[in-house]
C-alpha cells in the first residue's frame, strides 16, 4: 500500500485479519503496560482523539481503553515498526492497564513469580 | 492448559497458529526494541540458553536473534501477560535490534518522522 493510500505518514500492513499488534508503553517510566490489537479504525481514532483505541478480538468490536474502568491511556506518540506491522502507543496511563488491577499486564515472570505492582482492586472497578 | 502441562511456571496460550507475540525491551533504557513472534520451541530455547529466540514467520523456522548480524539479545527476564498470550523479553541488546540499522525497530512515528537512532550500517552487517 502506498503512503497516500494508507492515510498515515507510513505504510502499514494490517495483514489478512486486518489487525496489527499494538504495544502500550508508559511514557513516564518506560514500562511496557500491555499488548493488544488495532485495526485501521482503532488506529485512526487513536490518532484523531489522542486516546488509545484497540480492537477487541474477544468482543469483536472497537475498544476505547478505559471506557468502562476509567483507566484511560492518553497518547503521547504513536510509533510504527520497520515492517509497518506493529504499533507502539506511548501513553500516559491513568490507574492501571491490566484488568487484574496491576499497573502492567506483564506482572509475572515466565517462572510464575509476580513482579508487577497491583494498583487497584478489580472488584471496585468492574461490576 | 495446566501449569504442569505448559512446562513453564504460568499457563501460556499459543493460539491456533502456535505463536505468541514477543516484545523485546532494552533492560537498560526501557526502550521497546522490536516485536516478533515465538512458538513453544523458541520460548524454551530462550529460557534455557538466556539468548533471545523467536520464530521467523517469513522463513518459517526458529530464529536465534543476532545469529547472522551478531546483534544478539541476552535475556535478563522473560515476562508473560495476564492472558498468557504475549511475552516480554527484557534484554541486553548488542548493537541494534533492527535490520535497518536502527537501535529499535520503532524508529518512526505514524506520521512518518524518524525519531530513532541509527547505530549501524546494514551493508556492513548483512551480505
């Protein structure tokens, strides 16, 4: 796809399923907060509104992060990788990114040790 | 899959294609370096050897990062996200992560501005 066709300043490859992985990184601490997916619509809304949007594969719909929990992500910068098939959202995270209450979804090591901070109680946020 | 079946300390979901996205983060600077994919074999070798391995979707084979370029990634920690379907490799990166010569594959904004540092000339590294 050419630059003008993509509608963005770089070529993007949304692949067969129309999705690219989008990594959210804390602008202040550099922590990797979560990995989700975006389609073209989600990326366009993210860029236009300055608030992180994804595509929920489980709910099969556009997902404005924090619309339910209030734990929104304000966009500082959106980056694209060399192949144009992955995104990096550099964000100011309100509260925690993870539905478990942790600041980051990557709160465990592969050995099973919890190393991430819990910042809210999901029972207080999700009904 | 149960913990014991997974062979790791946490449940992992490699999905229909046997792959999970793996984000590499610079242990020193916190920069997100790249996003690639890992299958079970790649993750096992990463954990066992302490050197980042991925699965190359284009070459359809196990990929030891830096085997050709020398730009290896020494593993400091492997993290797993809440759903067990994404990995975070926290690494010490030798040279640059990106085949374009940039330190990070996320060297451009979605508007097309180059913001990342170029640390080597690909012509000197790849023949």
